[in-house]
């Protein structure tokens, strides 16, 4: 197993959000979380992404116990391994699309790779556009392109199509596809 979550528990004060959560995912698989609003889906993703500490349980990725990592190793894990598509996109609104994608590429200015990712999400002509001028759906697609250029080993996507005007179709290249193995592994 690449990702293993065992007996995870999270509470907020007296309210137990969830407990005994077990999840296993192999490389190259897509796993979805379904639940009512407020049921803790985002919190679970935040725990797996080491942004929120669970109250108990274990999380391992590629055999490494994530919760045992110190703060420096957690930062490296998030930087080098994890791709996170946040509900609110987490884009730099005053920066251009290109500058936002470059952050995920750790400063590399591979505009060919950027253009390819933007083309796949339907924003091929927006590389030099300021993010603040984009619609919510366009910003969400920039955030998806950012994940694609990063080529993360583990991708956590929190409501990845929530701001899009229409549901993805099988014809949409950006709807459900992950980066191809030649561009980096997806989990």
C-alpha cells in the first residue's frame, strides 16, 4: 500500500467528528470521500496532508509514518511529495497564472510544461493573466494545473470541481485526469 490510514480519530471539543477511520490506497488509484456537509471530509484530507493533527491513529505513505515526522520533515513532505488542491484554491491572487505555477515547480520556468497543463484545463491563453481577474471556475482550473506541473506523488483534492459551471464529462481532459506517468506519478 502507498497510503495507509489506520484508526484515525478527530474531535473538536466534545464533538467526535470521526473515529476508527481506515483507508488504503495503491499508487495510481483514485479514492473519493463522500459525506454530508460538516462530516469531516476536508478535515480528513487536512490530517493526511499534515495540516491538522488527528487525535489518534496512524498515517503512512510509502512505508513512512507521517505523524512521527518532525516539523522540518513535514514541510519537506508537503513541498516534495504532496499536491493539495484546496477548496479555496490557495492561489496568489496578485500574481500571474505563470507565477502561481512556477511556485509549484519550485521556481523552474518551464513554460512548455505550464502551457501544456493550462491547455489541458482549457486556459491555454491565460499564462500571463493576473489570478485576481479570473472567475472562480478559472481559478479552480489554475489550481488544478498547479497540481499537474508539480507532478506530486500524492494528490489530495478538496472539492476539485466545486466552482466549475458544469460537471466534468468523459470528453473533458481536465475533469478526472491526473498527470500521466511520464510527467510524474499520481496517487
